C-alpha cells in the first residue's frame, strides 16, 4: 500500500475512533429525538465481577448501587439483568418479549414517554428503551437454551463488555451521521427567506461541480429550507431548487470527515457519479416524511404534484410549467411509487436514511485514485456494519434472517434511484438537443451532473448487497 493510501486509512480509522470521544444520548434516537453530548469519553458499561474460585452466578444480575432502570427509570430493586441495570418488572417484561418473539408497534411514532408510572402504556417504546439501555436479547436466548444461566467472564476481559462497547460505538457513529444531516439543514445565510426572489441574481451558473463543492457560497445563497407542500411550483421555483439543493448536499458531503479528507478530484468523482442516488433518495425521504403523497417538495414551500389533478393545474400556468409537468411530473410519480412508498413500507427512520444516503455517496467508481477507492471501500464497510448493528437494536424482535432481508431491500432501492436519475438525464438531454435548455436558467451544474452522473458505471451499484451477503 502506498504511503498516501496508508495515511487515508489511518485518517479514516481516526475519524471513526473520534466519534467515540462523545457519549451521545441515544434514548430518543430511534424515535426521532434530539441528540445530546454528555461527556468527552464513553461511560464504561457496568460489568458483573466475581472473585477467583467463586461459584458462577446463576442469573445475569448484580447490584448496581444508585442507578435507575434503563427501561422505566425506577430506582427500586435495581440489578443488572441481561447486561443492563433494570428493575424486576422490566427484566420480566424483556424476558417474556424475547422468549415469545413478540412484535410490538407504537402508534405514536416511537415518541412515547416511558417512566415507572406509564411503562405499561406502550410496550414497543418500553422494549426499545430496554434494548437501547443495554439489555441484550442474546442473553435471554442463551438463558433459554442452557440449563445454567449466563456465566460471567472476568470484567478485565469480558466478551460481553466488548460487545457492549462496540454496540455503543456503532450507535455513536449513527448518531453522528444523523447530526451532520440535521445540522446542514439548519445552515442559512443572514437576511434571506425561503421565497427570496433576489437570489436569482446570485445563481452561480458558471460554477463547476468541483468548484461548487469547495465553495458552495458561490453557487447560491443558503435560504431557509421549507419542505412543506404549500403551493404548486412555478418556473423560478425549480431553477432555484436545483442550485439550493446542490448547496445543501455539498454542505452535507463536506461535513463527513472521510469525504472531506479525499482529494478534490476524488470528491468531485464521488459526488458526480453518485449524485442521482443520494440526491433522489434525499427527495424521496422528504416525501415519505411528509406523511402524505401530495407531491415532491423542493425546499421552498413549493412542490411538484403527484396527482393527475395537481399536474393539470401546473400545466395551466404557462408553457414552461406544461413542459415541467410532462417531465418532472413523471419523475415525481416514479419517485413516489418506486422509492418513497417502499421507504414507508420498510418503516425507515431518519437514522437509517442518513446511513443509507452516506452509503450511496461512497459507491465505488473506476476513476477514483487508489487512495480514494480504498477510503470509499472502507467507508462502505463501516456504514454497512453500523446499519446492521442499528437494525439489531431497533428490530431486536426480528430474526437475523429478517433483518438481513430488510437490509437487502434497502440496498435494492439503489437501482431504482439510478433509473429515476436516468429518466431525468434523458429529459435534460432532449431539452438540450432541441435548444430549449438555452432559454432556461439551468446551466453548468445541472448540465454537468446530468451528463456525467447518468453515465456512472453500474458494475458496483450492488456493492452494498455483496457486502451484506458476506456478513
């Protein structure tokens, strides 16, 4: 391996390790809660110990002093059960849930407040809190399959302790990727609104993708983002959305440490070649998150309609809107049917979306430098590993096969996203060849991304599936 390649891997490992220096609160992570940083280093998981020569414990529990239950917050009769501090009630609840293979569903989108008084109101959120708090279903299954209960290893070399540490590291990575995405949505320039028409004068129509990645402020101003479907889009809405969403996605890419450490050439290659995947996934999740199928929100309160009635209204505006209705209207329908609805069926949450989007960004391309290819491969493997671990926590009630099938279904969205990107490229190519594009305000970046990203090699689009199959 070259010195440059070795430095790249070392930096990647250091970046991943750096995530472990922050102890993120993940209590609300699966339910869309906020993230908080509590300390500069991860708190060690409580590990049961025994003196040399003593008889092994017959149950996975030990006294934990003044700690509270990870499931309901009770402070009465707290011991370590199945790897975490918990009360007798939550221990029994967790044990029954795993033994019986129960599948709970929350009717409040996973946002229930679980405490000692309300713990029986939502079993789904209670079980999720128990799992996130460290209670391990594996321990329950081992208890069921063995005549003796789980035996503890010494705390200075505990296999369970290493597993808990890795789980916490993976959840911290997922929390970090989620925080990056949320923070980028909040970056705005001063004194601009989401519908500020003066930004038309500041569009960087002569800025290339490579230059725009390094200097997003040259492309357009960062207006506040509004993902509601309030009005049907007009001409200027679509033009502005192209550049504003480019800046948003450029900010996102450049906030990922492993992407930022690549050469500018490799950054531009990954962005161009994979733009159709992470770009359209970005819009599909906005549709899924809106809770209805009104249309495709483009970030300034306007939207491309999904229904035929909405498209008819759009066509009535002017000649350009008629053209957009017949082009991007078709794309909107494809995106909803082929990606947004499957996202809903998969019940993909925000953390899984952010990890999947990151995975799509680092899909390999043959034109990457050796160091860039190595970093992209290492990052893909890391994200697949974290996504797998995250699903083990979120879907602890599922079997390993069910979770593997779910991961495969997530990665199978990539070809659909590429297909939608190809449709857009065909539309843009047709408009370009007919001269229509010359009369529009779409230049440089949209043209470059469509001309180049549409010709991405498909040979590695299934990298994620092959990686998941190796696990």
